């Protein structure tokens, strides 16, 4: 009640973001389990293989524009119609190029005509994603609730559709089409929210000056984003091509549970990041202390959650997915610890932004990408999806920890991460410190 209007607005938007993310994660996990049981490992693996291939090419259509759009729209609110219209035009052209590349991949590398057709069908989602410019606008004006409402509606409608397909005993084609239709629902929700809150999209306009600025500023972020997406998603594509589509099914089911665990460090980072920024401007010594505490707690909470999940993995898989998915148990036992590696990397990444050192982050991500692709290429044919699970953690550690040792401006982060690994567990007995930081 004593907070300023600005802080209340920030907290309300944070609350909406949490509700939206939890709804999306929960709905995705629930429907994913139902669909996985119904389709079986091979067909479910094929569906995730198709999605992963399109996701890799989707990076081109985004081009790192998201953060730049939000920044410029926040700085120049009177120019928003020009920025949105220009960004939409850029995304539309890039989306068409990306869809052409997806079709080229399907024609050149896929021997099965059905798989090629499903890849081209799902590639239509790239076109729908161009309307993310509306999402970025609402983020810029700190009105997340309109975005979250659209995402919650998409999640609930998408869940209902897939459950109807389940009871109708629909084919795999219908489920892939339903996954693609999720993007249509989301884009429609964005347009409706914009028209009600702001006005008609016909007010958008194209501006050559903004085109040059957006492309120039977003290119470095596009390279970074592409590297991250490759080493986070390329594993399922490589499994599908080097092992089997059935193995993709086992690996992707384990990954769904890991997505929930990874949310722990991500949520902590979103909550603490603005507070650390404010503390650093007033007292560097206090900032260093609180940043270390944040890193310690984020890492060890994630490690604890991963350990519990790993121990319960047999019952999680056997009860929720059935005997057909038991080969996924070994993957989940290993992948559960990915949350800790993400926490180690994500906390350092948060501090890079707070300290204004993100310009060298591309080298971290390129290292993670090289490690992921190289180790999977060497180990997948011999050790299968267990190797992919190990590589997923190793590539995160390489990009998020070891790379900081190799980049001189980041070496203080490497020292902090090492202290967190060795002695960070002690901070679990002082959780009130993190609470105190969040309240400041």
C-alpha cells in the first residue's frame, strides 16, 4: 500500500508474467503428457523433431529484434507506430526467407515425403510470429497483462483442442496442425488486444530511418540468439537424424520436466535483476555481496530440485507416461541437473547485463554451440540419448562458466561462480538475505 504508482505497476506486471508463465508451463506439461502417451515414443518423437527443425530457422525471422524494439519504443513513445510498422515489415520479409529455407531443408535432407510435408506445415508458424511486434509494444509500455491474457487464452484453447483430438483418436498430422494453430491463436489474441487498447493496426507505417537502426542494432543480438538456440535445440534434430525419431520422443519427454525446473533460476533472475541494478548504482560493495548471495541461492536451490527430480525420475516417467517411455528415465536422471547449469549460467548472464558487459556474450554462446554440436556428433552414434543428456549440461557449463575464464572482462564472474559451486550451499541457511534484497 505504501509503494509508489510506478513500483505498483512493475509488481503488477511481474505478477502477470509469473501467472502467465506458470499457466503456460503447467498447460504445456499436462497436454504434453497426454499427447505423449497417446502418440507413443516414435510418433511423439517425430512431432518434436519437426518442431525443432522449424525452431532453428525461426531465429532468422526474429533477427534479435525483440529487445531492440522494446528499448526504442520505451525511449520514443511518440514514434511507436513507425517502429512497430517497420519492425513488422522487416519480420515479414525475414519470415518468408526463413520459410523458404525450411522448405529447402525439407526437400534436400528429408527422405520421407510425409516428414517433409509436416515440416512445411509447421513452418507456417514463422509467419504468425511476425505479430510478436505487438507483444514487444506492450512490454515497452509496461502493460504485460495484455500479453499474458492472450498467452493464457492461447494455452487454454490450445489445451482444449488437443484434448478433443485425443478423444477423437486423431492422427499425428492433426496434432502437428494443432501445435501450429497455437500460434494462430496467439497472434489473433495480440491483434485483438492491440485494437482494443491502442487502435487499428492500419496506423502502422514504414520508415527507412528506423529500418536502418533496427537492423544495425539487432544484428549482434541475432548472432547471440542463434548460437543459444542452436545449442539448446540442435540436440533433438541430431538425435532424429543420427539415432531415431523414437529416441527424440524419449529425450523430449524428459526435456519437458526439465523446462519446469529451469523456471526456478529464470524467475529468481527476473525478480532480482532490477534490484541489483539499483544497488550497484549506490554501493558497489553491497552489490558484490548481494550478487554472490543471489548466485549461491539460485545455484543450490536448482541443484537440490534437480537432485530430487533425478531420484524420483523412475516413478515420474512410469506413472505419468507409462512403460513405453521407460528409456527416458536415464535421460531425466541426468537432465534434471541441467537446471543447476542453467542457474550457474543465467545468474552470470544477469550480472553481465547489470554491469553493461554483454557485448562479449556472443563468445560464450558460440563456445556452447561448438561444444554441443561437436560432442553430439562424436558421442551420439555410440552412446545415444544418454550422451545427448550429458552434452546438454556440458554445453551449458562451457558457455556459462568456463567461457568466463577465457574472456578477461568476465573473469570476476568465473571466480564468483566457483565460490558458489564450492561454498554457495552455506547461503541456503541465510535465505533472509535474498528476501531482504528483494524488498529493498
